[in-house]
């Protein structure tokens, strides 16, 4: 059993599924607020008639079953990297399985691109979800009569949405476990309301059940080919939460996610979309009104204003929760990128003592918060934001399908024919949705692409800068054997105590050790050369965590290995792994670290000069190694070193 199947599921699986419901399915669960109405909005939607209503509902239902049910839940979720999910974890998994450094690089870059796109989507999902719910206030007639500004003012709805978003990001520091326990019952109520309101409407117009036939969706696409691509772009809004579902795998595990989907989420979504189609068949004039929202008209605002207000309040709560899936996914992806050396070190707080995947990153959290509020202020409405929404996730899903093909061949050892058939089906659907969303680029779809490109540039710049620094240090390296020979001849004075020097090369003298020797002229009687490695697996096995070798002359070479989803606690790992005969005492040990300062060389071109400036800024603002590796502050000595690039 993989870690995706254990861990969370070791507890009562129903309780775990409820927690997953509150975090993982919030995004896809609130799509009924805007997805179906986008299919019929004037300007780009199809005409409101029975054939189109049933056809659009059928497209949404089968897209949910195929993309979420088959592609992600049945296939992609099996590709966990020791419990962790997401496109970056998948790329790291493949990097170990694909031969050839060039191939490994290209597939890993594809994973980085997919991760960058999820950051872009992480800004848009909270903005469009919360805005669409708050806009429901316009349908509550008693409220609009009491507060006319709700319908007349252009800024009140965005202001309310912005306040809600700030509150959502403010509670992230309490962790997804506590948030999930709070949100789970609310989302369970939300899905119950989706199912009930959809069923009541469906019973009044049962002919809409024809949408459950796959032939209905196919026939609709053939007949309404003129509206094909714009309609597919609207339909895609119903499945945008699929990738976040995979990214949150490490938070809850595979079994609770599958259980929640098939038992609660999928039936509720299908019933609600069919109910909206049935409603518009009875009352097509809703789409031509001032507040064209079939979802909020499932409870008649004129007959039941009180219930309609409760529905709006529940929708606001549900859309607050909807944002959680992308926020949690962004935290997981950032932690993975840091451990894979694609981003500088950032402060990471683990918010659960039982689940390693539940983390909080303050910098990522508040950058997303600022971006979300700016989007709400700039776009003002969910309809305007819908033009920018979708293309980033469509690209991410396409990248995931490509990586799935590689994983099926290299990890699962599928035959070329079997892997090609399923991968081509996945890619065919993904490319169709991507083509549809590409029509949005000039209307706002460019925004997530620009954001993703910027994130991708930062990740590749960090990787590029670290590689150049490593090359420069390698040129100045002094073989460890030369220093050991000098120590053996007794030419270097020794002082009492134990010193640990962190190094990136096990066979070379660490730069901090050279600087210490240069300025102080002595070395400690016991020196531990510590090399910390990050593996392309989520969690390092216990037997591969610690490795040491006695080099003689009081020198020890120690290697610590951590998975990319782990928190590297160096003192604890040394305490657990160091043999008693070594006499390691944390309270009497000093850690010597290097602090790099980037200096631009004369031969550096203007193009590289700009990139080096970005890299140097990222390096200066990175969390210090002492904090990242959990080193005791009163036992750390930092020695500066200039690196000319």
C-alpha cells in the first residue's frame, strides 16, 4: 500500500473523507454558480432552447465523469510520489524513471511549467468563486430594496468580496486540518443543497434526464458546431478543480478523496446541473434578465426570499471554502519546489502533528491574497473574470496528460500501444478544451499566462543561478585529501570541540572551513562534513536517511537524505543517526555555514546581468539556512563568501 493510501486513511476513512470534502472539493463544488450560465450568456453563449440546454448539461456531466472520475481519480491519483501528488511531484517521479539527462530535464521543465500555471489559477479561483457568490445578493429582492447600492453601485459587491477574501487568507495560518474540520460540515450541507434543489427542479422537467446519455453530448456538439469552442470553454469551468484535487493528494490521501467524490460530490453536481437545465427550459427568460443566474433561481426569489437569502449565505461560505483547494495546492507545490532546488528557501510552518503534508507558507499566502484582491478590484464581476479563467488549468491538465504517458510507459511498464491509446484519449480531450480556452486570450486569458511565465522565469532563474554558483565553487575547490594530509603532518593547530561544516561536495573542503582556517588559523579536534541531499521522492526511507564515514584525523563525512515533501530537521536527524561511540553532543557542537554574496563579473553580458540581479535578490531574501535546517541559533557561525558570476 502506498503512502497515499495509508497515512490519512489509518483514521476512520469517513471522517477523513469529510475533511477532504472541505478542502479538496470546494473549487469544483462551487462551479455550478457560474459554469452553466456561462454556456448561455449573450455574446458568446448558445441560444436558450431545450436541445441546447440538455446538450450543454450532457457535456458538463460527461466532462465531470471523464476528466475527474476517470482521468484523475482512476488513473492520475495512482501516480503518487510516496504520498505526494501534483504535477511537480509527478515530474520528479518521472525524472528518476526516464534515462538520459536531456530527457529528464525536458520532462522536469514541463512539470515546472504545470506548477507555475497552478499558481496563476490559485489567484483566479478565489476571486471568481467568491465574486460569483456575493453577486447572488442581487437576487434577494428584500435586501436590494433595503440596500439599493447592492444593484446600483459598481463597487459594493467587489468590496464585500475583497473583505471575505482577506479573511480567508488570514485564517490559513491555523492549518488545513483545522480549516478542513470547520469547512467539512459546511461543504457537506452545500452539496446536500445542490442535490436537493437540483432534484426538485429536475422532477418538474424529467425530460432533461436525456443528458445522462453520452450520445446527447456528441449530437449536441455536431449540431451546434458554430458555438462549439466558446461553449467548450464554458463547459470547462465545471471541471477546473480537477488539478487541485491531484495537488492536494498529500493532504488527505487517495481513498478519502475517491470516497468523497463518488458518494457525495459527483451525484450532487450532476443533479444540480440537470436541475439548472430543467429550470431554464421552464423559464428561459431568466437568462435575459438583469441577474442571469439560474443557480440562485433554483429557489424562487419571489416566492421564497428568505430561503434565497440563506442560499446566498451558504454559497458565500462554500466559495470561501472553494478557494482552499488551490491555496493548499499552492503551499504543497511551493514546498516541493524548494526541496527540489527550484525556488529559494522560504519559511514553512507545519500545522499538523500527524499529517506531514499540511503546511503554511506566509509569503505565498499573502502574495496570493494581494493578487486575488487586485483581480476582484480590476475585473469587478465574475462574468468579466470568467474570460481570464480556465486557460491556465487547461494547459496544466495537458501537461499532466503528457507526463501520464511517460509514467505509464516507464513506471507502470505499460506496452506502447496501451499507453498510447489512453494517453491520446486524455490528450484529445485536453487539447479540445485548451483550444476552446485559447479564444479567451485577448479578453483576459493572457493574465494567467503572464503570471505563469513570471513564476516559471523565477524558478528557472533560481536553478540557473545555483548551477552557475556550483560551477564557480567547483573551480575553486580544494580536494579534501590535501587538507587531511596537512592535518596528518601536524601543520595545522587543533582546538577542542566539535564543528559541523555544511558542504555541497562530499569530496571537497567546504568553503566555510577554508575561510575559518584562513582567518583563525585553527581547526577543531572533531570536524563533521555534512552533506544534505534532497531525493526525488516525497519521503526518504528510514534506512537511507543517515550515512557516515570516518575519514581519520578527527574528520567525519555525514550524508543526510530528505524527501522533497519533508521538513529537513538536521539536528534531530543527526541525533537519531549518529552512533553513540562518536560522542556527538548537540549542545557542544558549532555549525559553520557559508553566506554567499553575488558579484557580477566583467565578462557578464547585459542579458545575464539582469538575470543575475534577479537571482541575487532571491538569494538575499531567502530564509537563512540556519532557520531552514532547524539549527540552534546560538550554535551557528556564518562566514561570508563572494561569488563572481
